[in-house]
């Protein structure tokens, strides 16, 4: 999985395929970019060839030498055994909206199966059936993504509002914001029960804002029929949020922003200098972040979104920052635990489309088979498959 690999993204799909066929995979952390080691199997080799994935066939003596090298205390490498293919759900509306989703794009490209769930399935208790849940371009505050200012006359926006209001009524809520809060709380409980949560773009900060604003009306009249609580800011409960605290809401409905968590507005980073750096963790001691940051590159091209990156000063002290642009005071890739589960937030919309606009065509990943930005997403897909190792003391 280093620079010799012709298709990093499909290699993850092959690892998933191997697990689905009842075989195990050893993930060699920090060895040649985080390589996968699989016992020789003719069916697996045929799949490697069909999918255009680079691979080596090695004798047992060579494999043993590699494992011995990895086991040395002075080497920053480790082995994680992947045992079971996680069952994957993507939280996404059934209706077509004029933007794509980086996670569903890469899952499809890598040939990793997933189910689509939305508000009805979540409210009806379907999440415990899954191991891994993804949230992408979503607004859990009930403000329809703050698209009102620019798109309130667009057919897709009108249809989305209609669909959301119909579903809220069907599920017994008199406001979309109350339905979205209930959904966010169900997702929180999924994580608390041991689920793995991955969110990108506005699915990150809007989720935390909704949880912190429980019982507080932060939606203006055009979103829910009555004005927002003028004291909303002082009533936020940051302890209910996963990642962020001390943030300030943006209650202006004309702004394409929810709060000051996101750095997009007023960002002074030129595109030519827009990169973020992955931290280098100890593979033998910090296994989880090491898995999540496996890559053939450590400096990753930045990319924008409704939520591009997170203001470092507003991240809770117990949250692990795994990728940042330190000079700009922003974090891009963060991780934490909640209850028995774990979550990862990744800022930006599409790792290979710098500024994806509403209505732009989806990225063709056949053009980016070795995307390091997309690899970070796929690290999270395989993360739940890892055999839990005993903590070193």
C-alpha cells in the first residue's frame, strides 16, 4: 500500500471481500503504507487481478521475516487482525439532492456493500443492526442545510422541505428540528452502545450543535414557523456534544453557516497552500489512531465543504486530533470515544474536488484510484473489523 500500489482504494474493497468470505486479514500498520497480508487463496488472487490491485505473492520465510521485523520494539509498526466484515449503513435521504457523497462514492468504487437508512429507519430502531454508520452532508438542526437564502425557489429545495415535513408529521413530530434532534439522539445512543460513527462535512458540527441545543429553539421562522429563542446561545449544553464546546451559534438565517466551529468563512488559506498533516502515532501503543491514519502520504491536499475544518480552540480537550493545519489553527480529522463506541469527524465535502458546488457532477474515482484523502475514509470502514487487543499497561 505504498507508492507501488496501482489502486489503493480497491485494495480496501478486496480486504472487505476477503472478510466477507470468512477469511481473516492482517493489517500491517506502517509497513509499506499500511499493507494487507492475506493467506494465499486462488479465489482471492483472481479477484486481485480482476480489480487491478497490485500485490506480491511471498514465501512463508519472507512473511516470517516481515512479521519479525514488525514485532521489534524499536520499530513503529504493528499487526492488527481483521476478523469480520462490518455491516455498514449510510444515513442519506431517499430523494435525489443536487450533491453527492464522498463516502458512498468510495464505497461503490471499492465495491463495499452498504445499506441506506434515513430518519424513519433511525427512529424505528434500525441502527443496532449495523456496526458502522456514516453521516455526510446533513443538517441535524432542522434548518434544511441553511440553503434558504440562495435556493428557496429551487425545485429540489422545495421538494426536500416538503419531504422532511411530511416525514416529521408521520413520525409524530410537529417540527422537522424536533425530528432531527431525535434522530441525532438515536445516533448518539448507537455510538454509546458500541457502534462506530463516521461523519463528514456538515454532518459533523450540525450533529453536535443539535445535541447541545436540546430543548432550545435555534431555528428562525422560515425554518419552523416561529422565531428562534433570543437566549439560545446561553442555553446551550456543551456537555451533550461529542467533539466541540464553547462555540457560538450563527443565528442569521441568511448565512450558510451554523456556528463558528467551521473555519470556511474568513479562511485565509490559499488553495496552493491548503494541506493538512497527519500525526505520526505509536503503532504499538496508539493502535486506534495509527489504523485511522494509515496512508502512503502524510501531507494531504485540503478540500472545502459547508464544514471545511474545525476551529482548534473549540475542540474539547479529550478529543484526539489526527490531522491539522496548525498554522491556520484548524483541525481536519478528529476522533473520540462515546460510551462503548467511537466516532471520527472529517472536515470537507470531497477529497478530490476542492470546492464542490451544488449541482456539480460527482467525482469519477477511476481518475483518483490512489487518493490519500479518500484512503482516510476507508481506514474508518475497516476499523470496526479489528480484533480488540488488550491494552498495554
